C-alpha cells in the first residue's frame, strides 16, 4: 500500500537524521537548507458543470428520520421541502412500522430524493476550520470537498493565514455558490505579522505575514489605503473600524496580545457586532487566563489553553522545567500535557467557582481535541486508514518531525509524554462534560491541517471524542449544529440562519443511510467495518450520501472521488519527478 511505502521512506529519512557521525554525509544546518514551500493555498476553481444539482424550485426529501439539531430526539418519517435555498416545510408523514398515507405528503416537487430509512441532520459547523496550510501543498478544492463530503457546510476560518483578502474572496465565492465549498466566516488574527506600535520597521514584516493577513505596521510609518492602523490601545477604534469595513466576522486573539490591547479590542468589536475567539498560548497566559479573557468579553476559547491556569490554587504559573524554551516545540507540547494535573481538582471550591463564572459570562468552549490526539497516541494517528486514499504526498512530507514547522513537534516523542497526555485528556474531558452539564456551551472545531489531521475525517473524530468525554450522541450533534450556529450569529445580534432543521432557515442538510446516533463512525468518508450476519461477509457501510448547502445537492461519494483523483494525480507526478527533500514553512 502507498502508506506502507511512505512509512518505509520516512524510516530511511529518520535513520539518516540519526545515523552516527561518519556513517554518511552530515546533514546541513537548518540555516543552509533550501526550503521549498508555497506561500499560500491555491484558491478553489469555479464550480464546474455537474458539481452539485440545484437549487431547485421545490426539492422534496421523502421518508427520512430527522435529527433536528436542537437536542430533540429523532422523529420520522418526515418529508422535507426545500424551495431554492430555504427549508419551506417539514411534515411528519406517518409513524414507524406503518405504511405512509400519501394524502399527508407535500406535492409539486421539481426534484425528489427518496430518503426512506435514512437520517437527515442539519449541516455541521466547524468552528476552527483552517483552509489548509501552505506547507502541506493541499489546494482549497481538496480541503473544501473533504469538508463537504463529511457534512461540514459552514466553517469559521480562525486567523485567515492565507491572507485576509484571499479568505474574504473565497467567502464571497462560496456565498454565491460559485465554488464547491462550505460557507466561510472569516476571523482575522490581529497579532499576525504585528509590529508593535513605535517599534521597528514596517518593512521587517515578512511578505507572507503581510498586512493582508491582518497584521499592523509600525506607528508613524506611511500607510497605504488598505493597510490596517497600528494595533495600539489608543487606536483600537480605528483598527476595528478598518477590519469591519474589510468585512471580517470577528477576531482571533493569540498568545501574546496583552490585556491593555485585548480590552479595547473586544470592547470595539462588540460595538461593530464582531465575534471573538482566542488561543491563550503559553507566552501570554500568565497575564491572561480564560477567566480574565472572559471578564474582558471574549466570545469563545479555542483548544484548552488558559483553562487549567485559571484553576490554579497553589501557584500562579505553570511549573516549567528550568531549561524550558517555548520556541522548542517538542518541549512546548510535552509540557502542555502536564498542566491540567496542576489545576484544582474537580468539585473543589476553586473548580466550581471558576466554572460558574465562565458559564455566567457565556464563554463558549471550542476544544479541538482531535488536534492534540496524536500527543496521546502517535502510532494511531500515523496509521489512519483514510491516508491510503485521501493523503497527498506533500502533506505526508510536511507532517514529518521538523523543528521549524509548527505542530511537527514529535522529534523525540516518548511513552512518558503520551501517558501524561492521556491523563491530561481525562481531566480536560471531565471539565468539558461538567461545563456542558452546568449549562455552558461546548462546540465542535477540528483545527485540521496539522500533522496527521485530515480535513473532514478529523471533524467526525471530534464528535467521537466529545462522546468519549461524556456527551450523549444528541448532545454531540447539538454541539456540532445549533451551538455552532449560535456562536457565529450571537455576536452579530441576529438569529441563526442555519444549524437546526426549521422552515425558513437555509437549506443545509446532511443525508446519511445509517443512524449516526448509534455510531458516529458511519459519518466517516471511509465508512465503518461490520460483519453481515446474513451473508457472513465483512462489509463497509456508511459515509454521508448527500450533503445540501444552500439548497444545492452534492453527492458526497462523488466529492470523495474527486479528492481521491487529486491524490492519484499528485502521486503520479511524484513518480515522474524528483520530490523535494522537504516542504514546510519556518515558524
């Protein structure tokens, strides 16, 4: 298999990196290597003929069992009527085990889908959906089709790392259905490419961290018409006004944005009805825990950074080793897996006090557990079955251990590191489950694009991890649908436009042949394996059948076939030319 061959090649490469002196030519220092990487992701091509059907004047899905996204139990059979891009009617047309009375059914269809025995759900919302990383060489079409094939009809782009203008253009093209893509909400990262006000030269900002990615220029430097104002406390109204006029939906705060910057930024963002999300990384969490950020008005917390630190009751700073260096990602992620055990215990006064205030302040938790799962089981993540068909060679190369590529931190990952992360996951999951049980909102984000994280597939894996944390299947679906939509629309002061199945809302619908509440594995593009007791044969079942976005019906299997063909072509080209030794962006 292709994956096995890749692993063999990687084994040779790793051996070369670790061979004794004199066994071969000594590798060149990193500064002398010739890195090869694209500077942005290739935009999606225009939607071609045959890519999706509709929208139709009157599309009727007949006989399905409905899971509406609100947390209500499944109901059916129902007929769902879609007129153009909106749900027009949902009609219960019978009861299980009894033939449907045709007189109850809506009529006048210009297109029908027989969904008898199938399940319909609202389109999924990925609240942490990076549109690829340039280092991996995955074009936007590849990313979008994997998302859609797994039922993801809306994403929040956290950071616009391909450039703000690039992301906004893709969002506009998706909104008009000019491309095959989920709906895109653009959250720009103010610190990306940031030059602090009054410090340094604007020209020192690398081109791929340009102002189009949301960075600011030095105070007093000449500013082009489309360049953001400096990111300074006394200029925050101007900065947020600039971003709002560009068309962003919100801001992503990361790592070292200080409270004196964050406070006015969040205040101004609310005035413009813009949302906020944050990655409270280790370089800034000593000044801004999740609790402090919530008090300043943060909307959603990404990952988990800042939560255990808010729960410290016998210290104020994580116990780092004396030789810790944040720039060493191997150390960074190893120590990240050792922080939850330093927090207050579940049920303690500190635990309950912090959780209560976070819930009262309506902080949304978007955990993205799947992005960290390799830390607790590297072998599993390196051998996922869908890599055989849906993995680009450029992705595999970019995922190998690399000190200069973010996320490729497993340069010497140990059993002890994995055990720490397994314990960390248990404590983290316990907090998430209690947070949900006490009325807090937990959502679903995949944070795909890092090593061993494939788009779409990892989103479904996140659903499984929430179930592992203690969420019931209906609670998981609600987190993936209604709660995701509410998190996007509440900052705007508007009701949700999707996220549940209701007349009047946008026609974002997933049709699945098998019951996902019984087994989320039936949502994977590769389906799941089972024994057919009637035939005695092992068979593959599952995968989304149709995904509908804005009333346009996409065949999920065809979308996966398109991705598989992209992979085949990329592997064919790899054989015809000498592949570069590495691809990847330096940090």
